[in-house]
C-alpha cells in the first residue's frame, strides 16, 4: 500500500513539474522573442542609413512642389547606401535640391541622405543612378542623380529631372513657384551626349540610323506623344542591331 501511495505521489509530482517546465519554457520563449524584437528595433534605429542632415519641407507659399513626378507623399522605395541596399524605405526625391529624403522610424523626422554615398535608388518604378562628374569622359555632365530610362550593353539613355524656385510677376504681385526642366543624355562609353528630339537622338546613333528609322515606322512609335518610352525602344533596338 505504501509503495502504491509513493508511486502515485511521484507521478503527480512529475506531471506538475512537467507542466511548470512547459509553462516556463513558453514564458522564456515569449521573453526571448520580445528581447529579439527589441534588439532588431534598436539596430533599426541605429541603422547606417539614418545618416544625414534633418530635412524641412518648403514654405507652403511656394506654388507647386520640389518632388519628382510631383509626388509629395513618402512612398516605399529601395536605396543603395554605402554599398548596402535597403528595401521598403519611405522616400521622397527632392529634385530641386537633388537629394533623397527618408522618413525615420518615428514616422516624423525627415533626413536628407548624403548624395555622394547613394549610388542608386528605385522609386515610382524608376531607377535613379548617381553620376560623379569627376569620372565622366570628354563630354561630362554635372554630378547628381539621373533617371536611367535604358541601360544596355552599348548605350544608356538617362534623363536629368530638376526643379528651381523662381519669382514671377503676375499683375501687381510677385509669385514664387517651382519650375521644372528635363534634359536627356545618351551615354556611349564614358561620354555623355545631350539631345532633345528624335532627330538629335538618331544623329547620335547614325551608324544605324536607317534601320532605326525603319523600326520607328513599322512599330508605329509616336516619339512626340510618348518620348521616353520611344527613347527606350530606340535604345534597345540599337543594342539589338549592334550586338
């Protein structure tokens, strides 16, 4: 009888101990997950990406805005900063100051990334690359970010999108507003050649000019109506012909 009682007590103790151990393991697991979450949050807040001067919005009295494609809301994008790519970063691209602006983890503070440390970024389905004027060839362009419309084996087509603040006299008042400029470049080797219309682009690709004209005609490409898609198609077809 005594042995049966002792056995029963031992089994009961084992069950209780197992339940306590299981509960403790669950508690430890939750605590560990919490610690890990806090660790990654702390690392995120100290991210190498958060490196640059604080950014302030413009005076609302200025008409228009300073941002690419006139999109003034922070939009998720990707940026390569000091050789590391960061994804899903809330971003703006200020083309007046030519800086990438990101929103910090507190969803309030805005900083401008150091442009010479941003090699490229992706925003609004466009790929922007940083060009260092010092590395350019005989026909250099100014340093800054360029929208890479096409990048092939032989040529690239880029556009420099920029805005400036101007004062314009209207009736008896002076208005302050943003004005925009768009400049296109063809890159061959290390040289950059500016161009405007279709004729200027074809002149730069004169070794295949006849074939490109035929391609534009048969493909019903309307350069005037949709210039940037047309440039991309012409650039891709030129690479096809040359390769």
